[in-house]
C-alpha cells in the first residue's frame, strides 16, 4: 500500500493507494533559502536608486502590503525598512477581499503595528469616499484609486510573484489595479479575463495584464514607487528578491517564479488531486485558483478532486450565485457582472471533467454548482478510480494554488 500525506488546512489527511498505482506528486521546487536577498536588493536594486536614497526628501510614505489571501511574508520585509523620521501609513491592499481579522492583520504586520510604527489602514474597494477618479484605460476600465496613494511622497510596495490563472502572474503592477482600486474598476478589469488570451503564465497579449500596465501609466508616478518583490519556494521561504522599479523588479521575479512553480509532468492524468494550501484554502472563491491551475494536466473526461478546507465558506459570492443560477453563457454579455470571470473559468472545467471536492463546506453548497462533495479524501479517490479504472494515471499537486503542472506531451 502506498501512503501519502496530503495538506489540509494547518494539518494533513492520509491517502492510501494500491501498490502499482501510477501516482505522480508535484509541488513548487525546494530551492535554497536566501536570507540576505531582501537586504541586498534594498541597497543594490537593478537600475534604480537604493531605498535609502529613494527615501531622501520623502516625508510622507505609504507602504503597501498584500492581504491575508496571499502567502507573501510581508512582516519579514517590514522589519527591514528604516523609516525613522517619516510619516508612515501602511495600507493592506485587499482588492475586493474582506478585511483581515485581527490575528491575520497581526501576522501581516509582525505585531499590532510594524516596527517602524505609523498608521495602519485597510483598503475598502466599496467605499467611494476613499477613492479618487483618475481616468480610464483604452479598454474601458474606469480607474478609481485609493486616496492614500495621492497623499504620499513615496510609495513602497511589498509583494510576491506567483502564477495567476488569468493575470499571468501575481505581484508587481497588481498593487495598483486591482489591489488598491475601487470595485467598479476591478470588475471592469476582471471582465477581460473571459478573453482566451487571459491565462496563466501569459503576459504578452494578455488583456488583463496590459490593462494593469496601462493603469500604472495613467498613475504616472514610477519614480515615486519603490517595489520589493519576492519569490517563495515550496516551504513559503524567500528564495529570491528583486527591488527597485515596479516593472523591472516584477519582470525579474517572473523568470524565477517560472522556474519554481512550473512543474513538468510526463502526460495528462485521468485523475488530478488539487490541493489548496493556506492561505488559498481560505474559501471557495480563493480555492478556485487550485482548480484552474491544474486544468492543462487533466484529460478531458477526467476527475479533478479539490482538497481545500474553505474555513471561511464560499467567500465572495458573485461567482457562486452565477454558477448556481446557470447564468454562465458562452458569450461575454454578462462579463461586467461581479464574479462572472471566475464563474466562466469554473464552468469551463465542469464542462470537460468531473469535479469532486473534499472541504468543510456543507454538501448542498457544492452540489448546487455541480461539484460532488466527499467527506474524506480516501472515499473521493476510490470513487474516482472506480469511474476511470484501476490503471488510471493520478497526479497529486500539493500546492495547486500556485503550482502549474505542464504535460511534456500536452496533446495526450
């Protein structure tokens, strides 16, 4: 008997497979940890002034960090920032996500406030009084940005770069749109995700990414932004850091991220076990990334088993309500409805494969959107093997929220 531990929330669940079962396990690469990469990148950024020089004559500084739905170890970076004598505001860039709970906020900041002190605020995309209109992109996205951006002399952005199922990659330029934008801006931008060119690992020609970039151009403050971007390894440790210009630091991290997060597999699998690890297992909305990321490695007619605790439930309900009401259509008529992009991506998988799920969600929540619930992973895999046969190829993706398994023979 083959025994495998599968992450589930902060613990794990056991999985047993019969001897002789073909099972391939992939995850991000186990790279070396570079404890000095942050400090080195702050003092020696590529083609940009060092952070110390950047802060000269900057009186009001805005520090932008990711929220609780991202694995970015922001607190480690914040401890390395020397902002003495500055008027500092740290803003949690939530996009459309809920505000972090107190314990989550403390984890992000490294305490009730960062070591450098100052004020802490949480972005609210639905609060129109906190936003400023700055125009629109050529694709029609009206830009409403958080007012704190315009009150700061200098902006320090802390992010991490991982594959993203329709933006190509997270990090870098995303700090502005969607992370510090109004809900209307985000919905309009995300409506571009229904375009077939909006896909994982793709930047060139990706309309969502290009809309992000145009928003930065409209913001027009490249010299006032110091970006600190990280790439994490399989243990969520810092493997690489690049600082300085918001675009160049992102671009450097993209190349490292490809090396760590893209996992070659021999061929497509009959059954894929897709594991969403914290924090992307927070709710079904976030866990959808783990479903979409593995689709290239799943045969048509195969079985995808999502393993995700979903302790917060569904999350943002827009996509769920669309799926449950069967409003997803092949046209883009409803593309500007909140959650339509995610519902469209989910529906694509449901049309070509069976989806099982091992979660803490009530069974009826899953069955309403054509996902088959299972109380434990062992029952789910046994049901999948019964459907696909004992000679099924099984792929286990241990951190599917950020891992992209790519078949060496994609047409198989």
